[in-house]
């Protein structure tokens, strides 16, 4: 009888354990980071295992072409706290992060890069701030010494533009490395837009926020996935998702140019009345025609960019597709199609 009671007690305990979710989830997007995964997990595990909370680490393989997936599999085999999902192709960092957020079960979720530019040791301070009641705790990089000079210049220009003309105010130095409370995560997940600019979304959702300063380290191995054209695309996405200024600019430019043209007409009319026609007027004609054609093409292009975005959103495709999950099934509430599952 005693034994039966003991067994029932054990089963109930196991059920409680399995329904219990970890307090902290760490999500890491991975695209060709094979050489960084072992050092990353060593440093990360040292921090997490020393903490007084339960945790899970979710690795999102964003269609890596190197053997990142193999490395992820072996990490997951070594530790039951590590879980992974592998997307069906490269969807980009912003979407990979969203996939991780979809799957995170923690009361707080930490987002970090796989290349050790985000020191895992900062997590302890993030959690401290979270326990003090902050819901949006972001790592605030102190300097950009590890970035190429040209990137620093363009990044600053971009942030100034968004600050001035965008709908959101981005805290300086805040990136993806941050902790979000469950409430903030759910708010983020309620926005399923395709052209995702997470830094804007983090700011848009609000919640009590605080920055934790840190120094960015150099990338441990491999190279940055963001080349110039990808960064430009990223900046354009960011600016267009959070501002309609590019559309308005052309209204103002149009008004200004039309005003100028009227003044010019007045000037020519007066001159003709006073001195008569001297030149056939070919140069001014060709100059103005070319100029206005240019203005029209540019404004059409800007409208086109917005329409392309609208088109992308209305197609309503899923944000990403999952090919494989490792160490746990997908959460039910999310819809991605799984084609293969490995436990
Ligand atoms: N990343 C990703 N998908 C991509 C590009 C990047 O998941 O298409 C990941 C990458 O593996 C890394 C993080 O996003 O963990 C940041 O990338 P990276 O270091 O190249 O960006 P940077 O630090 O130069 O901004
Ligand atoms: Mg990096």
C-alpha cells in the first residue's frame, strides 16, 4: 500500500514538473555560427547554472549552411535545458528571433547573438533589474569600436533620422540584447508584420524600461552577416515601418517646386511684357521637363516601396517555416508546419 502511494506521489510530481515552465528562456538566432556555439554554450551555461532560477536555452537555426545544426544537435543531446528549432531556410535574424519568442515558455525571455558579442555574464544584471519590476531591460552598448567606421557613420545617421521623423524613440545604444518580461513578449507576438524591425517594435510596445550598459566584444569567430546592402535594406525596413515621412516629403517637395515654377512663370511673363520675346526658351523647357520627370519618378518609387510592403503583408504568408525541432514539440498555440520531429 505504501509503495502504491509512493508511486502515485511520484507520478503526480512528474506531472507537476512537466507542466511547470522555466522561469528564464534564452533565445539565440544562429546563422553559420558553427565555431561559436561551443564557447558560447560554455560561458552561457556557467552563468545560467549559477543562478537561482530554472531556465531553457532555445537555439534557432536560421538555415545555416555550415555544420551549425550538427553542433546544435550535440549541445541539445548534452543538456536537456537546451532546445532547438531549425527553420526551413534563411529567414533573417528578425524572423528567427520571432520564431524563438513564439517558442519561449519563460516568465522572462532573453534575446542574444550567437557570436559572443553579447557577454552572457550580463544576464545576471538583466534578471536583477527584472526582479526589481522592469519589463523591458535592454543592454546598452557603450561604444561601437568593434564596428567598421563606415557602418558607425551610417548607423548614427539612421538613428538620427528615426529619432527625428519616426513614430518611436529608440534609446541610444539599445540593440537586440535584452530581457523581456512575459507581458512584453506577448505584446510583441501580437504583431505579426512581415517587414520586422525589432528595435522599433521593442520601443513601440513600451513597458517600464531600463538600460544596462555593456561593452561589445569583437565577434568570436566568423564574420558579420550584415553587409552593406543588407544593412541598407534593414534601415529602409526600419524607417518605412515606423514613419510615413518619405510619403509626405513629396507633397512638400511638390508644393515647393510648383511654387517655384509659378514664380518663374511670373518672371518670364513680366519680362516678355516689358522686353518682348528674345529666346525661343528651349533650355529652360528641357531643364524643367527633365527635373519634373525625375521628381515624379522618385515619388512613384517611394509610393511603390510602401505598396510593395502592403502587398507583402496582405499575402498573409506564415512568417517562417520550421523543418525540425529538437528536445521538445512546438507549442500548440503557434501555427508553423512541422515536417520532422526529433526528441
Ligand atoms: N543571424 C541570423 N540570421 C541571419 C543573420 C544573422 O540568425 O540571417 C544571427 C547571427 O547568427 C548572430 C546574430 O544574428 O547570432 C547577429 O548577427 P551578426 O553578428 O552577423 O550581426 P552584427 O553583430 O554584425 O550586427
Ligand atoms: Mg555580431
